[in-house]
């Protein structure tokens, strides 16, 4: 596995168990959108019922019910999430405020989260944004007075601000009495970024850019997933590079391979990280430098059909580390093609 910091003009290749430096040049500019997370909370690392650091509540109806973190009910159901438990006699009048989030004018921010309710009940939710965690000074950006799904479903919206600065989000539950429980999980706010680029390159393509590389079903398919820091800043990255399906939590790196008939290939081999383990590797990447992983794609997938395949790499950084300002986000490489003979 390649984890060394190297100049962009060099690529590492493993040949006969030796590291050989190949002086090749290729662009790491991705044609796909990359996103960084300005807010990400999956609640897994918290000691319940505590809220994330800097988050607060306002219990305006004065009862003993308010937003809290619980050990169950998330996605999957055994994972932690946020919950509001209804008062049997009083309507909800309860706010949940995030910590301040730095937002820039002119950028579209995607806000998404998962929600569900107790079966047979109806929950009502508004979302507000403002420069302070004060209901009287916040502007409404979302309202749904008929949330009835008892399985986790995603709610998403686009947020824009007219001036740059620190903003708070306010989640306001105003449900009727006796509506049992309301759950929120995986609260994410992201925006496009040019901080990092992800590239996947097959060695055969690097050695001869004029051809679409071809392989037999028994031939090693050597390649490299490489992340370049194209920002002027020193960035702390999660470089564990555990590989597995994009639909499962815990994997930093995924390869999406489409067969000649349009099917998405399933993994036959992958690393098996603990889904929400904090035992990740974090490294500082200087401006203009790269981190990466060597891969033999033939070991991860079974190719049974001759023809042209496409591959796209995805890197996801969800894990925080105490004491480090870890870059959080998602990178997607441009699509490459290869042939199975």
C-alpha cells in the first residue's frame, strides 16, 4: 500500500516486490464535483444523552422533554441518533441549535439529514438559520408539518447566504401532543471544493496514454488511487484508505466498476474496518503533495465478461480526530475505461 508523500511528477509502481520510481506526468484534475463537509454529525462518538460540542437546546414549553442523543434508533437501528420525545399533553415547542458554521456567500450548501417517527404518528419540523442561536433572530428555510415515515428517510435542501460569516442552524419541532418519538441522524452540510483532487490511474495507461489498457482475467491490474492537495493550506487527511462498497459505512475508498452490460460489480475482497472505529490514520499533506494507495483491481472484483468496463474512484472522509482539524468530505475521480479480454 502506498502512503508516502511524493512529488506530483512521480508515480510509485510495485514490480517484483520492489518500489520503482516512474518519471511520468499526468493531470490530477478531476472532472467530477468534489465536496467538503462544513457540518457532519452521526452522533456515534458521543456519551448519551450529551449533544455534540457547541450544540444547545431551547425547551420553550417548559416541560421535561427536549432534544437529546440516544443509543438506538439511528441508521442502522442499533446506532446513535438524536431524539425528541413528545409530551402526552403539551404540543412540542423545542429547538435544537448547531454550533456555529462558517458559510461563504455565493456558494450553494447542501443540507441533508435522516429522519423518522414512531409508527402511526405525525411530526412537524421547521429549520431556521441565523447568526445566533436565538429563535427570534433566525430565518425559516424549511417547513414540513406532515412527517409520517417510520423508517429513516433523507430530507435535503439547498442553503445560500447573502454574506459570509458564522451561522447557526435551528431544528424546531412543533408537533402536536402525544406524538411519541421523533428521530434525526447523519446531519450533513456540504459545499463544492477545490481543495483536493482524486485520480485513479492504471499503470498500463500511464506507460502508454494512447491506448485503452486491456487485461486477461488472470493478469494483475495495477493502479493507483491518488489524492492531491491543490489548496495553499496544509490539510490533515484520513489516510487509512480502507477499501469497500460505497453503500457501507466505514470505507474511505470505493471503486465503482460498471460492466459492459451496465451492471455494477460487487466486491469479492475488501478490507473490513470497524464501521465507526476511531482507529484511523491521520496525516498532514502539504500543498502540492499527494497521498495514495496502490491497488490490484483484479483482487477486488471478479471479471467474468469480456468487453469494456468503466471505473470511478470515490474517497470519503467522515472521521474526526481529537486535536486535529481533519478535512471532511467526498472526492470523486473522473471515469476511466479498460478492457477485459
